[in-house]
C-alpha cells in the first residue's frame, strides 16, 4: 500500500485542479469544409457522445449549451477543418469568405454559471492581424478584449493561446472573432481547444464506493473492474469525467483508509 500512497501524493494536484470541458472539435468521419452540427458542445457528459469527442479534464458540463453563429445568414459556420491552422488539429472556421465575424455562444441553465477558461487560435495562410477577439456577457459587457492580434503564417507551427481572467463568467458568454475587412482571408482564422466549466460543478460521488465507512481495498477493486470503461458507472466516477482512469485512482488514494465526508 506504500506504492499507492506515493501515487496519490504525485497525482493529487491533478485530480484536484482539473474541472473543465474542452471543445476539441474532434468529430469522427466529418470531412473538411463540412458544417459542424450545432449540437456539438451541448451538455457534455462524456468524452465521447456519438461521433463527438471532447476533452474532459476531469469535469463535465451537463448544464451548458453551445451554439455557433456567423454574422450573416449566409454564413457557413461553424465549418470543420483538420489541419493547416498552424499546429492545431481539428478546428472550427467560417468558410464564408468576406463575413465580418463569428461567435461561439455559451448558455447556462437557470442557477448555473458558465466560465470560459481558455482557447486557441490558428491561421491558415500568410501572417495576418485579427481586428478583435472579445468575450461579452448577456448584457453586452466586455469581459475580455484584445485587438490587432497578429497570427503567424500557417508555416509557423505555433498557434496563439489565450487564458481568460477569472471574471470571464456569467449566465451567458459570447466569444466573438472579428474578421472585418479580411475579405477572402476571413476563413483563415480557426478556433480550437475551447475550455470552459460550469458552477456549481457536478457533485462527485463518494469515494467510499461500498459505503462501509472507510476508503479501502474494496473500493479500489470497484475502480479496477471498470478501468477505462466508457461510459463509467456514475457511482464509480469519482472525478466526474465519464471514465475510470488515473485521476479517479488518485482521488480515491487521497482518502485512503479514511472515512471521507464526500
């Protein structure tokens, strides 16, 4: 059991800190240039839902819906593309040349808050400047804004990453990419790895899986039986990410031989 304790000390920070879903735009079987279903990102409860794949980072967002919109009714957005946007793999972009912008909209259920944590931006083509990237809430208040964002040419295998301030949160968030005056290069701007969370988070089930009053070998055996099973049984998914993996083992180990309150 000493080895288990060491493993817990090594992995505890990982299990404790990760709490967000990630829109990776990995969609099985979707060709380049096809419009992504507006259902992608809605109520994420598992790392794979049908053909949709997500990064969970030990968190799910079943109380958040995501919608996508170009500025004009003729916008072909969100459009899927696999490669060519710097070093990003699988992005959304607005295939409608000349459109003035596009938005990713996060809507929380009543009594829930959505928080945007980070996202990546890539470029398909020569170096260009994005007029503006901003995030607003339901009242139109700007929570994050950056202008004249220089994106390196696609031959430079390095995307641009943005971490959000902690106050980029609300009942509704609108992430907008302004492509005004970019003309035929307006579809060169792709988004990927949009990381967001919900508050309150989905409650964790107790690590005392068999309810005998102590976290012990019996609880560990339950996890082993469902190792990497997808979807994981809800009562065993102690970090609430729809799968049993090292994060679950680390969380259980952090309570080893104790009577947890969770």
